[in-house]
C-alpha cells in the first residue's frame, strides 16, 4: 500500500471500542479492585511500617502481587468462556470527582486488552519480586525496595484497568513516580540520582502531551471515558482528532522511550537490575503501546497522527538497534534492544487494525524474553562481582549453566529463531509492514538483521570467547531463588508463540482492536519468513566473525570510526536535546527572570526605591545632637530674618 493510501484508508475503518457501557462486574469480576489494592496495600505497609517490617517485608511484598496474579488468572479463565460480544466488564467503585461538567468515576474496565496486560504485569512482575529476594538479600534497604516495587505494580495495574483517561493518567503518573524512586534507589551514587532525575524530567514532557490530549478530549466530547470518546469521535473534525492523536503520541514517546524522548532509557540502568527488568518487560515502557492501542478509535480517524506513529516507530526501532551494537555494558545493550523492540510494537500499533493484535502479541512475548535476559544479566553480574562490562566476561558458559541456558532461550526468541516466541510475533509485524508500506517493511527487516548482530555479540562476549576476567573474580551460579524465575521465563520465551496458534490472540483481542482480512503481502508469507531469517542469520554471522574469530580486547578500542563513536554516544541524543531543548529553555528562563527582575519588579518597586533614597538622604540630618539642632534653628531663624529685611527694603 502506498504512503498516501496509508494516510487515507483509516477513515473507512469501523469503530471497534463498544459505544454501549460494558456489563456490570459480578462473580470473580467483582474482585477487580483487589488486583490493584493488594500491591498498593503492600506498598503502604512496607513504606509506612518502618523497621518493624524489615525481617518479613520482602515476603509480604512478593506474596501480594502473586495474589493479584491469581485473581487476574481466574478472571481470564472466566472471560474465555464468554462470547466475543460479552468479554467486557465494568466495575464502578465510587464517584471520583465532578467539576465544571466533568464527571469522573473511579471505574475499572476488564476486557481482552486489559486481561492480557494484567497477566503480564502480575505474572512477570511476581517472578521479578521472587528473583529480588535473592538479588537484594544483602541490601540494608531491601524492605523499602519491595515497597517501591509494589507501588510500581499497583500504578501500572491502575493504568491498564481504568475505564477512562483520567484514571489512566493517575496510573501513568504513579508509574512515573515509582520509576523515579527505583531508578534512583541507590541515591548514594551520583549517577543513579542523575539518571532518576533525567527520567523524571523527560517523562514530564511526555506527560504534558497526554494531559493536553485529555483536556482536548473533554473540550471536544465532554467526557474522558473510553466508550464515550469512542461513541462521539466519528462526529469530531479530522483536524481535532489528529491533534489528539499527536498529543497521545507525545505521551507514549515519553513513557515508551521513543524518539525524540528516548534519552532517559539507557541511563535508567543505574537502578538495581530487577528494576530494569520490571521497567523494560512488564510495566513502564509498555504503557505507551497500551495507550496507542487502547486509543485505536482516535487513530483510525486521524490518519496524520497514525502515520506519525509509524514514522516515530520506524526511526526508533533502528535507533535502539544501532545503540545496542556499540554498548559494552550488558544492561545498556539490553536497554537499546528494548527501545528497538518497543519500536516494533509501536509500528504494529501504527499500522492500524491490521497490526494492533500483533503489537500486543509482540509486547507479551517481549515481556517474557526481555525479563528473562535482564534477570539473566543480573545473574551474570552477581557472578562477576557486579561488573557490567561484557569485555570483562567471556567463557561463562560452563560456569553458569542455568544462567547460560535460560539466557540463550531469550536470545533465540528475540532474534526470531524459528519456533521461538519472537519468531512468530516480530515477523508478523514485519509482514504487515511490508504489506502496508514497502519502505517501512524493508527498514523493519533491516532492524531484524541488526538485532541478530548485537544480540549475538552479547552472547559471544558473555558466554563464549576467551575468559577476560581478573584472577580475583570467581564466577558462580546464582541461588535457586534467582534461577527458578529464569527457568520459568525461559520456558515462556520458547512457548509464547503458541498464542498465535489458530489465530487465537487475533480473535481474542478483536472485540477491542478489531479485525480485518489482511491484504496479500508483496511476496508469499513463507518467502518473507525465509528472507527475514536469512537477514537475521547474516547479522549473527557477522557478529561471529568479528568477535568469536578474533581476540576481544579487555578495553574498548579508542581508534574507531565515527559511526561507532556516535553509537557509543547514544547517537548524540543528549547533545541534540541540549541544543534543541535544554539551552534554548535555559536561555528563555534566564531572559524571563531578568525581565521580571528589571522590568516588572522595577516598575512596581521603583516608587519604594525613590522613597527609600529620600529617606536615606534625610537620615543624615537626624544626628541626635542638641547643638546641631540648635544650630539648625539659629540658621533657619537667621535666614528668615534676612528674608524679611530683604522684602521690606
């Protein structure tokens, strides 16, 4: 499909978010509020309970998200037995606020989309909590850490369960707060404190976009509920819908680290490794994809905004992949990978009805294999005395057998090795992209090849090649409390593709995101699959030649090409932000301060300054000496006499 067709076809697509209020919650669905309340309760107890909860707080903090997972699983099983038109349930908790015509309730919405997110957040989130029991065992502030984790999970659950944009925004901001607390958890490190502040500030830029979009929705539609906006969106002008869509995209770029608001993501690796897994796999960075997908009723009628999503996603998936090629820090390499994979998800969402389900499909499989690899990276760091530099690893395959095998499952999944979960989810997005826009599809295929390169490089530097660690380091496998979650996530990384069997996930999500018969791709699907696999193999083979067949220096070479230097410097993202945003913003603020001080304050404070000056001059006359006053009186009398004499003459 040509670019012009991509821009205009959206207007012909039928709405798929129901305009009629969903059924009221009953049975197991009456416990929806408890899914959020359990981790929120854990956060309150752990953060307010003080030292009295130190001994058992981490167990409570782990048990409560597991409870949320059990309820989410029961609800999911219940909804599976319902007809397609009966898979949406609403729960009204109470009237939140009513002001100026805006009536917002604390309402929850359970549907196929939120159901998948609930299982991901609580399931993977619970495994990360279990892993953290071992990883944070010797941290003196472990109880507080688990309190922040619980807060993070509760906020993300609020985000995906809310029935309206205001409730979504509450969870959105809660996720931002929790990420700030967790990224900067080791605040004694200046780098961690700076990374937390950077993530917080950049996300506030995105939050302004989401906030303005919500304001514009209320002004346009008089409501912020999903069903209400969906029902009325067909009557709004295309210009208004495009503005709303672009503002929503700005919000998504901030939370999901998409260009141009991506600069915070790699710095966020300063937080403890379980935080990286939670942010990148189950919570924060998936929020933007959820926002775009949930708002499909806006984007299907806003072709310019929809095309903007495609452009941003395509740039980001390549940007993140390039960053991953040059990072020696294992966590930052995975962070670049996350940026790229979220780009694929955003691309699927930007392609409209043909891609929404596959965007969520890849989001789920990515949650499995990326949590697996981040926690695997933490296991490697645990074995290597917290060293994150892959150039200091090598030869760990036999010393860390469980970590190696589980990490390898994640590696095969992310590069799209046939049969593994990423093979099914990412390749479907590429197939749809090639069908909708050939150029975008080609760029997405190139991104897959780069993924094969940087992930193979990571595997080789870490587990193969010659050992490069110092004599004082003694690599050892992690305890069972850390390896069991790795095994579970590795199994999900392998088996996650089963969700595509019989087109199940497409059919399951269709009541929310719709479903259309796909157009025929430019080549048969099997040919596209073969091409993508060959491109990935080419990238992996190049990495093998460069890093397995050659000696890897312990320190990164300084004499490298400009491209490598640019990738090491995050493609100068910080420098670009500094030139475009930071410096002009700083100069603007400085100019405003000077204007306020000299013009505004000068105008209103000028009168008092004059009076103060006169007073300053007159106070010299008031000396306090009687003789001075007598002399003044005598002088005044003499002047008066002389004046009278002069007048009479």
